[in-house]
C-alpha cells in the first residue's frame, strides 16, 4: 500500500473545531486550573486567559486542532495563535485559522488514503523474458475503488467528507535502454460485475526487449498505476463529487531477466 502522492492537496496546518458550550467551557477551564494549581487570577490559568466565558450567550467555544502528519509536530505558526475562540451566530470567523468545513475534512481524508500497488503478472514470466518477444501484462485480480471518510460530530456540528480514488491508467517502463518501446500506457477498463482490470495481450503497445540481460544480473520493470481522486460531502463513496483532487499514484517494481532462445533451422 502506498499513500496518495500525486499532488499537494493539503489541509491547513491548523483549524478551529467546535468543542464546548459556554457552560461546558467554564467547567473545563475550572477543572484544568484546579488540576494544575492555577487560580482564575493567575497568569497561567485558562480562566485568566479567557475571563469572559460567554455564559448565557449563543454560540460555541472552538478549539484549535493541528495537522501534524507532515511536520511530525505542531507548526509554530499555530502555537502562536489562541488555543480557544468563542464564535457566536453574528461573530466573524477567526482570521488566524479557518473553521472546520467539509473541504478541510476532505484534505485530511486525502492524506490518509493509501493505494494498493498494481497486482501485475507478466507473460512470459519476469525471469523468463525472451529477446524480441513482446511482454504482455495483466492484473492478477480486479481493483476496486479506495475511499476514506473524515467526519466530526461535536458540539452540534455534524460534518463528513469522503475521498474516492479510482484506478485509471497503468504505465509500464521497461527499465532497459534496449527495449522497444521504452514504455507503454494502458487505460483500465471497468469489467462486468465491477472492478478494474487490464490485459495487454491484444494491445497496440507492448514492451519488447532487444538485448539479453547480463549473466547474474537483472533489470527493473516499473509499473505506475494512476488513480483519479475526487471528494464529496457525506460519508458515502457514492456521493456527488464536488471536484477532482490531485491524482494519486501507486508503484510496483518487478525484477526482469531476459534470455535468448536458441533455435535450430533445418532445411
């Protein structure tokens, strides 16, 4: 399995998610301050930093969340912002970080999507390739869609977004200078009963090796499988796509040995 790596679709480094009603935030702040020995008037206390609990106001306290998957830690620009912000029905959204929405969830789902390598089989077999004989490729099994859903159900907010990746094209690269052609690309076809497959036996393009592999050596044929990725609101992979996301790609490598068949011509 390989992560989506075809593009730079990224959620923001940090964003705000709804977490507490004013009453819940007041109780949370008190609990944290007591646990850490901080009083409401002390500089380090939560209640000291946010003295207005907005008790009785309409709205929610939002907590800042971070995307640490790229940096391995919390981005400094996020640490410099408020950890909590109160947003009422007439309040503008914060300017230092966006408020969670389906597009952010789609970005988070995209980064968590992993794609299977192409299940490739060669004919002739990889270690029995023959000079001047076309190499046919097929999948050993059908590939289906891959999808990931990111969702939140918190403080009255119920949002979800689903990314869906569908296998689209297979590109084979010979890995040897003396090959004709050096690469071939095939569109995947959705077969009866679902799933995507490829079989190049009758294709217009098939790699043919023109030189024997050196004794004791091998070269590497690479298979690149491109996936078309889109996202839709909701938790279903069958939702209406909002728009395309950057393509994904998964790769397989096959060690190939090319031999020569000796033939005797009798008149």
